[in-house]
């Protein structure tokens, strides 16, 4: 982790990612149709 990547920075970045994912999932759920969708998230170690 570099000096710019403080714990606070990482927390804010994670919060932004979760908000984007939430928005994406809400948008996908609102689409019309009976089609089943699967979303997979890959997180690096």
C-alpha cells in the first residue's frame, strides 16, 4: 500500500464501489422481462 492509499482512502473507495454496484443491480432489476441474470464479482487477493 502506498502513502496515498490510507485506510480512510480505501474506505471511501470501497463505499463508492458499493454504491456503483448497488445502482447497477437496481438498474438491471428494473429491466422488463422474465430473463434470469447472474452477476459475478471477482475480487483480487
